[in-house]
């Protein structure tokens, strides 16, 4: 039986259908967990991530609307909930509960985060960049919700490393049970939608104006250097 057929049976009260769904999709859940789990991080237990993944999967089983004419495939919908539960779990744990003012910063262990706060200018710059990127991410999240389908958002987040390390087209295809060619086509289509959104066109215009300003400055510097 397909996932969709089993979901219908489960939502009609058949508990064995849920057991079959979980068994049928356990490898699917493990694959997602493995993209979040980093071997050697003591404060994150892999079993915790598997548990969160299973919770997300069960939420999907309960919430999936089989009668929705625009519904995504069940695996796409389930991926959304599994990914969200694991990501939220890691965020609530502050990634791994190891960030403090005494955590080594940079490549040299003698430099600590507290040193950055006290005396390092480049750390202030990094903080400003982090804030900017955080704001940019929030804007992009909103645009993606309005411009892209659920399936498109999932592929973009996996490919560009949203809450995890970026993964290849082939790995995404393996997780979402499709072909790498379809993954590439979906990614390209999703990006086109973002570029054609009001937000995307605004960002392109801002970049165009920045490039023009930069070129004008460079031409001025060349002129001054020539006549110096």
C-alpha cells in the first residue's frame, strides 16, 4: 500500500496502519536525522533526534489532508514536519548547549568569545554581519513561504544548508525519493520565483545601484591617480 492509502486508513482509526507507516518510512526518517547529527557532539544524542523525527512524522500522519486538491506527496509533507521538529529541537538546545563567553573563538584556542566582546574590532564586524544575515534570512523565509511550494522550499533549504550542512543534489534526491535531475529542475524553478518576486527584484535593483556606485568610485580613483 502507498503512504497516502495508509494515512487514510490511520485517520479512519486503524492503528495498525500507523505502525505500517512508521516501519515503511523509518529509513526515510533516519536519512533526515543523519543530515543533522554530527558525530562527536556530546550534548546531542542521536536517539533524541530520531525521537523528534518520529514525532514530526506522526504529526504529519495526523495533519495530512488527503482531500486537498493541491496536496503535496505525503513524503514531502512528512519531511516538512520531521525537519521542523528536529530543527526546533536543536534551536531550543542552542544548537548544542555549548555556547558561552569562554568558548574558544577562531583557530587559536587562547582567543575566547569574551575577548572579542572586550577588544576585538573584527568580532564586532562579525556580529554585525551575523545580525544582517539573520535579518536577511527572515526576509527570505517570508519570500519563500509566499513564492515557493513546500517541496521547493525543502529542496532550497537542503541544498543551501538551512539549519544543517549543505548536501548534494544526489543526497537530496535520495532523501526525497526522486531523481537528481528533478531536484535540480525544482531548485532552478524555485530560485526563478524568488528572483521574480517583489523582494527579489528589489534586491537585484539594490545590487545594480551598488555596482554602479562602486564603479563610479573606482573611476574617480583612477582619474585622481592618473593626475596625481
